[in-house]
C-alpha cells in the first residue's frame, strides 16, 4: 500500500467516526498529502467506501497520471470541476464534508447547486490533524530543506562585503538566488532581510536601506524540498556589538534554548510558549515579544500545531515545529533566533545546525 493510500485510509476512518459518506478536499497541500498531485487546480473526492477521485483540468492530464499514486481515479474536466461532481459522487452518497477554511463563498454556492440532494457539511482542519505527525519520508524532506537553506545562507554571508553598505534588498535577493540554485523549489516565503532599527519589525519587507557598520542584521529564510519547508532565522551584527545588542541577543538565546528543550512528546504547546516567554518576563523584556513562540512546518510553512499562549494543541512524536522567540525594541532594533525542531519519542531533536551566537559580520 502506498503512503498516500495509507493516508486516505486514515481519513476514511475520520469520516466513519464523524458519520459522513465522503470528503471533498480543495486545499492544495492537503490534495498533495493524500494523492501526490502537485497541480494548482482541482479537487479530491474521497469516499468512506475507499473510492477516491481527483478532478482537474486538461492542463494537468499527464502530470496527474504521473504523480497520483494508488487506486485513485483521475477525472479530467472540461469546465468548472464542480459541474462534474454529480457524475462521480455516487448515488449512495448522502453527506459530504468540505474544507470550510479553504472554500470561498462563491464556490460553496456552486457546490450546493451542483449536488442539491447531498448534505454538504463544513469542517475545519479535516486533514491538518493527520498532517501534523510526520513520517520518516517527510522528516527526511524537511531535513534536506534545512540543509539547502543553511548552505545558501553560508554562501550568501561569504559573498557579501558587509562594510560596503549592501542594501537589504540586495541581501535578500542574493539569499533567494542561493536558495534556488542550491536546490529549493518555490520558496516557502519571501526572504526577510532587515538591518539596523528595521530589525525591530518582525516581518520587515526588504528595502533599499543600506546596512551600516554597527547594525543588527536579521535574516529569516527557508527552502522547500519535495514540497516540504524549512524556516530559519538568525541575527548578526556588523562589527562589534553594542552592550544593548549583545544583551537582548543573550536573553533571546536563553529563551530559545530552554524552549527547544521543552519540545517533548505530551507537552502542552501553551506550556512551551510559557517557558520561552517566562525567560523574557524574568529579563523584563516580554512586552517586546508580541508573537507566538512557534508553529508547525511541513507542506506549508505555517501549519499545526501552534505554540502560542492560547493553543489547545499537545505535542506528539513526529511534530516538526519552529522555536522563534524575539525581542523587538521600537526604533532601535530587534533579535530573533529560529530553529526547526522534531518531537521525538525520546526527546526533541533540533534539525537546524547553524550557530546561534551573535556573529560579527
């Protein structure tokens, strides 16, 4: 049985428990997870009986036949794929769940009109729960994505004369180029490259601002390999760090180190967040940390579980999460350190290997 067939079987079990006949999968990452199909258009219909059908258009005919594994029927539509649903859904189907967090209002209207005699029930995180625990193949892909990203950063740092006042945009562009040339597929997100006071912006968009001597430099980047993402952040300084720069970096590193150690099977995600946040509370800089401690990564760069103070999630073996506390001093500068961590049976395993200390460029 193929890995995708095993995943569909797990989904069929969820459908049986919920009492629904079929599931309509429209989110691209979920379609790939369950079938292997990587195209940008289509839907996957999975019945509790075990039958599955991929609906896509003629542009992906050959691709679908190459990629889809296991006993999945491929239906090439000649118009809007929803119009084909009555022909493939089966007369015994009385209820279908759909991904309400990925279907537009307009598409929901078309869905109801296409199969008026079928109960269409909304559901959230239908496949996300299955995707959270990664198998060995998925973990290997993430590890390769980490390696591609780390090697790209090392080449970027070596290629730039940091005392020649490079712009943020130039640094980001070079790092993006190195990521692609090093083996990354479409980047999981645009590279964040910020210098000086702009490092206080957690998601700064690179600008033509020149990076000066004495500036902090924050780089947030990742790669994608076989569809799976890495997500890494490091903070540097051009020249000798000032006292405040070294201080907040030390505080963030302490929080991040303890947070990584807390990523254990059975741990409540909110407790992991509390560990990192508690360090910053002790140093009286917690008011400068406004986002969550981390998030899951996989086929998407942001997926479950969530490591936030309000999270209801619990870590289980196979979860791969980021640990990324930060301190952002307005109009002055900020520090973030981010690693990718695997929840193992015997404890956490950090997948990233780059140095975490404040490196002088």
